[in-house]
């Protein structure tokens, strides 16, 4: 996929791609020859019947949909999508977060404006076309919406693409109270973690091979940046786990295997969720 990455022309795409294409043989996920697994749209997902409320959030001269679930006046957590879009897996994560004690309200902003990747190529196209600074503005508006609707404090979490954006929010969105990022680091063009202002916890798989974005080297570089920032931080690396190891639904597991990710470690997933809950509770609950 180097050819795909090299063809990117927009500056918003380069914000994500420049740090990872220079030292890996694939841009983000496996090459075109890897079998692609079609996925269901959000409306057809297993969690579509869950108690999500659709809201419309305004920012500047545009608006976007978001999906909310959880206790009405609980601390809020903005949950940021992977490159697929707002699909079954990100809704699974948000639903799990909303059910954690002592209680959270989870909000998923639709960064792709209703589009969902049906296979690897389409997901890559959607991510490459994302307006990354605009996505940060969406996050900012989402945080403000939660604070205006009953959440005294608000954290941000995200997975993969969303993980990178969540760290960016700790730098660029002053209203964010804490962040938990899963396997993703923003490029310097978007945000420098050394300038983080909110506490950051980050999770990476030891076997993740997306160089410069979510591999062990990127994780350790992030840790040095966070040390320089002076904010409270934790960086955890999970032995034997690869990229997107938190995706444990049956469809998510099948999708990972179709993309060459065979690792499965329920203990690592539960440990990561435990650390997530502890971090969010520490900074969001009184």
C-alpha cells in the first residue's frame, strides 16, 4: 500500500500518513492481496437495538450526528472510531464503557458523516479522505456537548485512528479532562504529545507492526513525549498481542483473522479494560 499512501494528495491525509509509510511495507493494514471481509453497516449491527440515542451536534458552520448511551448525568467519554467508521465494533466498545461502574455516558461522534467502510480498501479511502483538524473540532464540539448536557467532566478514548485522535485531543482540546488511547499515535503535523495538557493512558500490542504509528517503537517514543509534557501518564505494552487486540466480538475476531491477525488473549483485553476503568474513574469521578 505504499503506492496508495504515495498517491495521497491532501494535507489532511498527510497529517496521518507521513510518519508511518516511510519505514513499513504496508501503509496501514495488509496489502491489497489480503482477503477483505465485508462488514455490516451500523444499522444492521448486533448492537443496533442497544439503547443509543442519536443527537445532532453543531460546530461552527457544520453539524454531525453522534450516538449516546449511558447514565444521564454521569461523567462523559467521547469514543472515537477506527478507520471503519461508526460500525458494530465501536458501538460494542461504547456500550461496554457505558455499563462500567460507577457509571459513564459514552458518545460516539460520526467523523465520517454516515459512511462505513465495507472492506479494507474502502476503509482506507475513508481514512485517507478524513479532515484530521476537522475531526479534532468534532471532538471538541462533542466534549462541549457532553459538558452542556449533564457531564461535569469528560474524557476521550479511541481505537487505532481514534487512538491517535484521542491523544491529539489531549494537546488541542483544553476542555478534555483525561484520555485513554488504544494503539495509535498522532503525527507531529497534527499534534505533539510533548504538549499534552490532560492525563494520558495508552495501550499497545507488542506484535503490532504498523511502524511509527502503533508499534513498540512508537509506543516508547510516545512515552518519552509524555514524560516531557509533565502530565500524568501510563503506557502499557501487551506481550503477544497485535494491532486492534481489543476487538473481541465474533465479527471483529473474524475480521482480524482475515487480515492476518491471529493473536487472541482475553486476559490482555480484560487487563486493558481494567486499566481503562481505573484511569477514567480517577480523573472523571469526584
